[in-house]
C-alpha cells in the first residue's frame, strides 16, 4: 500500500456545522477532509493551539499510558474509506522488545494522538484518490483520478460538485500557528 505523508491543515466547520479535520500533503496539492466528532475537534484544536487543559483529556491520558508502558506511537495511517467511513491504524512500538503493533483506531483519535506525540500521519494513496481533493495549478478543486477511473467517475460529477461547494464553505478559523 502506497502512503502519502500528511499534516493537519486545521479544524473546520462545514456549512451544516459539522466539524472536520483537513489533512494536506507537503506540496499542498492533495487535501483530505475527514469529518469528526465535536469532542475530537476540540482536542485536536487545543493541541494545534498548544493549549493545555486543566485536567487531562482522553487523548492526553492515552499518551500518558503509552509513556508509562514504555511504548511509542511511531505513526498513524488512514488506511481505508468505505461507505463514507474512514478507517485508521495506530502503529506502536514496544520499548522493551521493539516489537511493532498495529491497532485499529478512528482517524480523529489517531490524529489527536499523533499531534501529541509528534508521530507521522500517513494516508493511503487509495484513500487520497477516493476522498481527497486535488488542488490544481488553476486553484480549482477536483478529485484525483487515473485515466481508467475517469469513466467510472463520470457518474459522480454531481458528487464532485457537491464536495467542491462544501469545501468552499468550510471555515478553518483564524491563522493561528499550526503544528
């Protein structure tokens, strides 16, 4: 499985007031919007803003558990997008044995943990092609696709329009420093 390294562009709110996290590649050409829950959006945004809660939030507790167990989050991967649901994995390394473990996770939780541990965030090429948005040179939005997918996606022109319009309305907030 080919992977693309991504960073968090920010937390946004779509026109229906649903939170999303927007991932992007290093060249700022591929963007992957992932709709998330409100609690996860707050957790991610607090980390992006370098704000510490008075008491540990769930993701902070998980990071403390990893440290106490001498485990390290190496990377997170967003592996699959099926039936409008994203799937992710945590890739952990055990300190004592050095063994690696892959654990199923929601992308929102995986991203929140990655930010707190400075772990890499990777998205499979397949997910980027299915759910990503390609920003072309002329700044228009289009889903990435290969020549053989062109015919299959012709029926999805309405979906592409809807996605492009949706992201035009996404508010990523102000320009606070991002991690």
